[in-house]
C-alpha cells in the first residue's frame, strides 16, 4: 500500500495513494488538481548512513567502516517530489545520491534487528543532496532543501533486494541493488535505535551507490527504487 500526503488549499491531508488519487477518511483528492504531494512523513530528524556501498568506498577512497557511519539532516532539509532543488550560491560542486529510506512508525529505542519490521511503517526514496566543496559533513549535507523525499511511502516491500537507478536529465548515473549494502536496513535501524529515541515519522536513509557526476541548474534528477517509487526533482538557479 502506498501512503501519501497532499497539500490542499485547506491544509495537508493524508491517505492511500492510488494512481494519482489520494483516498482519505474525508474524501478523494486528485493529485495536481486538488493539491501537490508533500514529503510522505513529518520527521523530527533524517538519519543518513554514508559509506554503505563498497563501490562508494572505492570512488571516494574511503576506508571500510566497522559500523554504520551516519550523519543527521534537520527537517528543514525536506523537499517534496517534483519540487525544485535550489542550487546554493555557496557551492560550485552540487551532487545527488539516490537512497532508500525507512519511515519509523512508533516511538522506539533499542530495537533488535529481528524486530525492525514491527517499528517501520514503510519505505520511500531520498536524494541526499551534497555540496561537495564545503568543509565538514554538516556544511555539505544539512542545508535547506538538501533532502528531497518521496513521492510516497510504500508499506509492502522487502528492502533487502531492490534494484535502483538514478537518471540525470535522461542519462543513467547510478544502478545497483540494495543487496550490495555493507550494512542492511534492519542492522542500520537497530544500530541507530541504540543511540537515539526514534520518533514516529523519523527517516532513516541507507546510503547510496557510487555517484558519478555533478548537477547543474536545468538538470532533472530521477531516482527509482523498484517497488517503491520514483522521486523526481529539477535543479534551479537561485539567481
């Protein structure tokens, strides 16, 4: 089942997404006519794992981590499906990263790996936008609009063997499968729950395969995780 949120003139509504239609307890809404999609959840934080694919280690000349290597984006990083990514004026090296992300369903802590499926509501797609030339990971990755998320949340999917691909303006830039992760989704969620009290709506992103190339204003980034969905955003100049 796909769950989505829609911004209408009367405010946000949530429900089941089906072929361009949002079915809610209060009625039916047509996406585009009655409102636009919002990020599928309202997180208190976005927990993001880096260095989680071997080919990424090779590309960036990173050492293989002994445990999940993570950073945090704030809620102000969120951007919805088909909203524009503003190209920040403080960077000349903006890039993307197509990531699978879990959405937490309930307040939890110290979750065992075998219990993760009980506390995850579903999965969505995130673009970990990165200003590569900035000093330090927070400056690179935690700015406004650096976390496009969507288009919806899929509740019925096995995250351990999903094909993914990223196209930038029609050019295939990434292609992999989640089975190539160094740390699987259940292991990552459990690890983070030992350190943080996870809240309903929180997002946990599992990292990206190798990421060849930058983006420029005018580019369109499409990230697909098979069985989950395609997140699409264009890049625009802030001038």
